C-alpha cells in the first residue's frame, strides 16, 4: 500500500508487537508508513526476546518502553515517558494484547482454573479499562484521539475452543462502549474495537483447532479472511481524522464472515 500520509504529525502508542507475525507489528509499520511517530510497548518478558528492536529500526528508531498491561505503575511510566518523548499529547493508542492461561494449560471451558481465569480477564480485557482510565486521569490524549483494541467474533457467537478468551472479548467490547461514552463526553476521544478474522500469529495459533477455524472462516467469507496487513490499513483509517465521529463501536473486519449464513463453497463441501 502506498502512503497517503493519513497520520502525518500524529503520535501513537502501540501495545503488543511480539514478532513479525503480530497484528500490532503490521499496524506499527502501516502507521509509520502513513507518517505517525510511535512508541512501542510490550510486557518485560516479551521484550527480552529482542525481536521488537527490528521493528523499532523499521519505524524510525521508535522508543521501546516495557509495560505489563496489568501494572498501573508501568502504564503511568509508559505514558509519562511517551509524552516526554513526543513533546506533547498522544493521538492514538492501539491495544493488541491477549493471553489465556487456561488455553495455555489446556483446560476445558467447563473445567477452568478460576485464578487463571481472573488473570486472563485482567490481561486481555480489564487492561483496556486501565489504559483508558490512566490516559484520562493523566490527560495525555489529544482531542479527537483514537483508542482501538482488537477483538474476535467469539464475543458474540460460540466458538467452543476459543474458551475463556470469548468471555474476555465480550468484556473488552463492553468496556469499549462504556469508556467510549465517558471519554467522548469528557475529552472527545474515540474508543472502538476491530473484530478481526482468524490470523496466523503466536496468540492465534495457541487456540486449539486454529487451522480449522482459519480454513472455515476463509470459505465462509465472501472476500476471504482479512490479513494482518488489511487490519493494519483499517486501523490507520480509525487512527486518522477520517473517522472522527466513529466511537463505541465493534467494527467487523472479516471479509464479510459475520453476516454470511452459508456460502456455496460450504454447501459443496457438505454435499460431498
Ligand atoms: N490472531 C488472531 O486470529 C486474532 C483474531 C482476532 C483478534 N485477535 C487479537 O489481536 C490481538 C493481538 O494478538 P496477535 O494475534 O497479534 O498475537 P500476538 O501473540 O502476536 O500478540 C499478543 C500480544 O499480547 C502481549 N501480552 C500478553 N500479556 C501481556 C501483558 N501482561 N502485558 C503486555 N502485553 C502482553 C504479548 O506479548 C503479545 O505481544 C489480541 O487481542 C488477539 O486476541 C487475534
């Protein structure tokens, strides 16, 4: 995609780039291509792997600041250092963070470890509330700023192997609506989620039966699955001034999957 400089002069914080497969990685590259200045962040343990340095180089030596999304002190430090680095307030924040301890341990939805469940909800959903609350309290967002988080359709429909992440995404989307209301009234800041197609990443591939999910969605989507690069371009639009009145929404970005009942390809498969 050629640059249209849609984010010229804008400053953003990107949560969640782990490796080149990460959706946040592609979003950082697309935002940089469109003229944004960035700060990159991830959990301290993820930064130890070191891959993010490559992304920083590709994004004009964007600073990398460690922050565990469930630690308010880390988030405060991240926001303070970002504002200092940019010499001004922030225009957009990407929340691209998810982790399920029960999926990692192979626990079935009917046999969850509830301490893990709390942790999963905290990392994958309540963290968006933490980010929004601190951003509001610290007054770090410019008017018409945009906060965008990534979600999945398992928040609305049952995908059994998505397990407790389904509950996380439902909470994430509700926080988006509630905080979007308050942030809109107080500071004219937008909060939205993008509901992305299955995408081959570290977090995505951790879900049992991911390949079947992926292939089924591919055949059920009139435009085929949206890639991470497609998602990045959509995020650019949401960070830009071309979506100033879009807020409190869950925006499906899935090649049409969410509104397709059945496709001819699936009918043919089922008739075999
Ligand atoms: N891959 C898919 O199929 C898919 C589909 C729809 C939505 N999503 C969502 O997209 C987002 C990004 O996931 P991805 O697929 O790019 O995978 P990913 O594994 O590349 O990204 C997940 C990120 O969350 C970070 N993270 C985990 N715990 C953290 C913590 N405590 N503090 C800070 N960061 C932490 C990880 O380090 C990692 O960078 C997630 O919200 C995911 O649920 C993914």
